[in-house]
C-alpha cells in the first residue's frame, strides 16, 4: 500500500532560545492513489507535513508512515516537486530527468526508455537538448515533474509546485497535472495556498488552522466531482463555473477565513 499516514503528529522548533509549537497533534491519511491537497494559513505547518513524509524532517511526537513503514529518511518510493524548479542549469532537459536514475543505478537502456516516456508524458518531446535557461517557467516545471515521474515513485509530494508561475501558465499546468494523474495514478500530497487549485485537483482537501497547525476539517471532493461528472468538462474554467465547485470553494474559503488574524494586515 502506497499510503501516507500522519498519526497524532506534533512538531516543535527552537528559535532564539525559545521553543514554539508548529504542528499540534495532526492526523490524516493520503490513501493509495488518492490526491490530497493541504491548505491553510501561512506558517501553519503545511510544508512541514510534506517534508516529514519525504523524510526531510521528523516529528517531535507521533508518527509518519508511508506504505506501512515509519519514515526515517528520503527514499526512491517518494518523489518531491518543489515550488522552485531546482533544475541543474548546466544539464540539458534529458540529463536533468535522467539524474535520479543514475543515482539509483538504472541501466543505460532502461534509463533511456524511461526518460523518453517521461518526456512524452509531460509533452517535452523536442526539448531534450535544451537547457533550463532556454525554457519558460512552465516548461521548467514540466521538467521537474517529469524528473519525479521517471523514478516511478509510489508517492508524489508536491510543495506549491505552481506557486512561482504566472496565472495563465498555472492554469495550464493544473490541467496537465490532472491529465497526467489520470494516466499515471500516484498517491499525492499537494501543498497549496490556492483554494480553487485544491478543489479542482484533489480527491480530498485537508484544511489546517493557523499556527500551531491542527486539522480544522477534511473536505471530501471526489463524491461531488463524480456525482456532477466534472470530468466531462475539458477546461478548468468550465468546472469552476459549476454550482457544486463554487459551493466547495466557498466552504473551504470560509474555513480559512476563520483562521485569519486581523493583525496580519
């Protein structure tokens, strides 16, 4: 099972000689092949949840498990896509995608086949020999996602992957991610500030409180999406006009507004 389980997780940090609580007894599950978006106010610990699933940080108490095993370090079963594309500027597109396969010792013929598959998956054919500086932000993020998929991970961990893109490119990439996810289902934890993005992409949305981050509510999107057959619409703007979509977006936004501190203005 490629599920992600956060069980009663708390996380404390020490800063300037003082300890503060970032996460407070957080529990939720990303089931196998489920897309779970996590939203919440800035500083609520969304990214910390993802980094713990990746094995980049660890809980102060509670447990984080992936596939039934406690996470103790990063592993090839989990691929991470960050907001900043984190590509090697001196490597071509195909060499950036191939990099992780080399570290895993994948043989040359198999690596070439998998790279070609990822290039096709992300509509990057024809850009194999391009360098990152020659690509738009959207194209660079396609490369980053292709680099994640080429590892054939059980789990994708995505930390605001479209946050650095302009609005139009972001919309196109949301549609692309939905297309790729349907063709190649993975267990996904997706961190975002954008409510519309969460509702459009996710099967469930985890809404967190302001710091110390806790679970405010978990909203089940999938039954509504299937009942209303959102998939019949090819473009995101058509889905966003649906009454069911507007209702879910408003519901989640109201939960987030409750966490807003007037002093943040």
